[in-house]
């Protein structure tokens, strides 16, 4: 099932299951199901989640490939999260202040099904929208949208 995403969260594992130490990735290739991709640089000494921001992308798969690692050995990941929306939903909710978690109006507009509804929580959203299909933008009942 396709997803529309804008953020990947990658957490590196600095220890292997056998008690050894993994080297951390420094350059990572992220490839989507349509063959497009991007190369990103990670902080090689961090074991906290690192955000990889991408243009809103609809994909059925994400492939990660370590292009370079700190020290030249294998890298390990303890968690990989794709942040966005299931594509083709008839109704999508956008919460204010959640852009870092992949919730933006632009992403919801790209991911909602044709003729669907994007519900927007109260707040100021500074985004550029491209409306390529019929849909409805609605505010929650107590919100005012301008």
C-alpha cells in the first residue's frame, strides 16, 4: 500500500546484538519505489533519532543503503520510521505544530484520495500548496481558516 511521506527518522545502533560495536553510518542513500532517491549525511556519532526531510513523496517502498560508514565497517540501525500518511485515504487530519512528524497540509493534499477531505487543526501554517486534484480543505468545527 503506498504512503505519502516527507520525513524519515533514522536511529543508529552503536552496539550489535552480540555485544560488539557497529560503526555508525555517515552517508546514507535513500531510494523510493519509483527509482528516485537522495544521498544524506548523518551525524556519525549520534544514537538519537535523526530526521531526513524529503519533498513529499508517494512510494510503496523505501530502500536504505549505507554508502560510507565511520571507520569503514558495517552500520546498524535500531529504528527506522516513515512519517506521513497512507495514500488514498478519503479523510486526512493535519495537526498544528506537527510538521517535524511529517504532518503538513501540502503532504496531506498530495496523499488524500481524489475528492477527499483534508481537515486542518487551528493554527498558522506557512506552506505552499499545489492542488492537482479535486478535494475539500476543512477546519475543525471550532477553528477558523482563512
